[in-house]
C-alpha cells in the first residue's frame, strides 16, 4: 500500500469518527486540521529512491562545477609571465618554439 493510500485511509477513518453536526457549517478549524493531517503524513514518509539519488547527483554535479572552475582559474587570471604564452600563438613555427623550450 502506498503511503498516500495509507494517509487517505487514516483521514477517512478520522472523518467517520467525527461527531454528527446538525448544522451545515464545518466546525472552526476543520479545514486546517484536515490539511495539517494530510501534510504530516507526507512529511513523515521517507523520500523515494529516485529523490535520494537525484539530490546526490545535484550535489555531485555542483562539486564538479566548482572543481572545474577552480581548475581553470589560470585561464581567467594570466600567468606572471604572459609573454611566453603569447610566443606560442604569435610565432611562425609553434613546433620549433616548443622543441626549443622543451627540457
């Protein structure tokens, strides 16, 4: 039985036990009690497996985004000596520059 079915049966049982009132008006606070009882049953139920994995996936993807941004911080702030990086892109033969600077 689903938790929502169980909550519905509890609400129906509580409604059957209520006093019979001759007036057509509902007692004071009836709607609030019904709504509170319905929502409390939903809050006490454990989340589904999909909800748990979805929350973990959101946290994990956020962590990856932060790590990715931290790993690319060098692209945002240039190095202390940007002239060496510019040489790779402005020279006629980048392969020669790489071979010359290789250890």
